[in-house]
């Protein structure tokens, strides 16, 4: 029987392997895949209908979101970004524009604003090192997104992932929360049709 400690050790080992695998894939083909994912996200009906979107700002080895954020802002939707507070909580704050961002936790660009967006958030775009076809993700280990999901259960969770980062299974813990759908460069995988309509 697996213990929480065993599951955590498995996750740590997987993170190391997946980060190394990603480091070998950067280049023009990856950029093209990022563009395909961005186009697919913008065409998703749930995104077209959304008024507010919570979008991560990508690290170098993640699915790039800059052009996607610019397009969504151009459509006059509200764009929110993550901010890690001094209390180590992730909150969604208004995106102030690229020139106003500063390096934050883990070197991720963010803003100094710490007041969480107070209204309902329609869609969250979620990064991950890997995803399963059942919507579970392997993050970086801090648990920010799972805690945020638990606090915002009505927000639709949309994972962004390369086909190469889909895996058959991941070690899952009780606090892990699956996304409702995954967008890759080739398709959209809907996990929860009762929510993703």
C-alpha cells in the first residue's frame, strides 16, 4: 500500500525526469506547438463565452501564453494573472500590462498588486509538467493551483499540455484536483462534460 510519503517521492522523481525531457525539446517546433495550442484555446466555446480568464505567465519550458493573453485582452475580456502573496497563497490579480510586471516567486513575472480579483472567474488556464487523460496534473510541488481550485470550485479548469506530456498515469494524492479539459496542439480532451459545455 502506498503511503503519502511514497507518493510524494514518486512525484519528486517524475518532476526531475520530466524537466530533463522538456529541456531537450525547446526550439522552433515547440514554438509552433505553442501557437497551435493558443489558437485552439481561443476557439474553445467556453473561452469565447468567458468574461474573465485567469492565465499563468509561462516559464521558458511551459506552453507560452503571451500571445494568447494579448489576444484575449484585445477581445476586451478581463485577464487575471497569478500572484504569490507573502503568506505563500496564490491569488488572481488584474493583469497590468507587460511593462508593469516584475519577477516574482520562482522567477515568474507578476505584479506587486496583492488584492485578489473579487468577482467570479470563468476560466483558469493551468500549466503542468504532465497530464493524464483523466485530467490529473503534475505541477511543481508547491500545491498553489490545487489550493486555488479548492477555493474557486466554480471556475472552469483548462489544462494546457503538449501531446508529448500526456502520460498514462500519475501518482495522485487526496488534495489533487483534476482539470475539466486539456488542450494540446492536436485536440481538446474533455474530462468533465457536466462542467465543460
